[in-house]
C-alpha cells in the first residue's frame, strides 16, 4: 500500500475536515483526480480460479492500489498548481464506465494552511 505521506511530503493529505494544529489561510475549492483502468485478461483468469477456491484477488488488489496512487497524484498536482499545501476531507469513489473498465475518482478540498 502506498504511503502517501512519503510520496507527497509537500502537501498534507487527510480525510479530516481540518488539520490539527494548523490554521486554514485560504480555500481553493474542491479538486479531484481520476483514472480509468481496464481489467487484464491474465488477472481475469487468476480471479476466476480464486473465485473457485477463495482467497484474495491479488491482481485486482494491485490494480486498485496503482489506480489510487495515480488518481491521488493527479489530485495533488492540481493542489500544487493552485498553491495549496493541504487537501482536506479526501474521499474515494469508483464507478463502472464500460464493460471491463472502471474509474477510480478521488476528491477533496484544497487549502493553504499554516502551523499554529
């Protein structure tokens, strides 16, 4: 699993509505990042076998982690372009966009904060 604190040291990321010990100086509004990924035939074959015997579908777990990281990277890049140093109230969503393809969408509120 990606350690977002290490990947994005210059931007605070949280699912909270505020950053403890920080004051919000400026709001930039809601920002987002997304990626659409298609299933891989090799992963589908392995998933079919796992469905018979049970267990984690590691191929899909890896695909979802890659998707989360890509969507977060896009959102953080938007935050940086706006001059934000934090993204609050982060949420993830998924949806099916085509047969065999899904979108992973992440959104939050971009803000500039300073430590109290």
